[in-house]
């Protein structure tokens, strides 16, 4: 089950939140990391305190499926456009 683990994705995302320094090294961007965690934590706490619930899970699931299909379609279009632009002969 380790190949289905989400931990490497989260670890890579966390390591990606860095700043490039002039001497070629990278330093952690703590301002962005703290902001990311505090916003997510604030939403979690507010949803628990206020008792937020999903009104109709089936409609939300359908909307998310349509949004993800649109995202995949746009990704496909952009990647094919990028390939066409890089394959163009230089004039």
C-alpha cells in the first residue's frame, strides 16, 4: 500500500515552498508555509465550530467531476499547444 501513499506528494509540495538565494541555495519560505497552514487551520476550526455540512453531496460530486474534466481538457489543449510551439522552425 505504500505506492498509494499521499505522503511523497505532500513532502514534495512542502519542499517546493522555498526561496532561491543568490548563491544558488534555497531557503524555506516560512511566511508562505505559515500562511498556508494557518488558513487551512482557520477554515477547519470555523467549519467545526459553525457546524458546516454539505447540503447535497451528489450535486457537489457532480460539480467536482465536471470541474476536473474541464481541468484535464484545458491541460491537454495547453500541452499540445506547447508542443506545437516548440516544434516550430525558428525564422
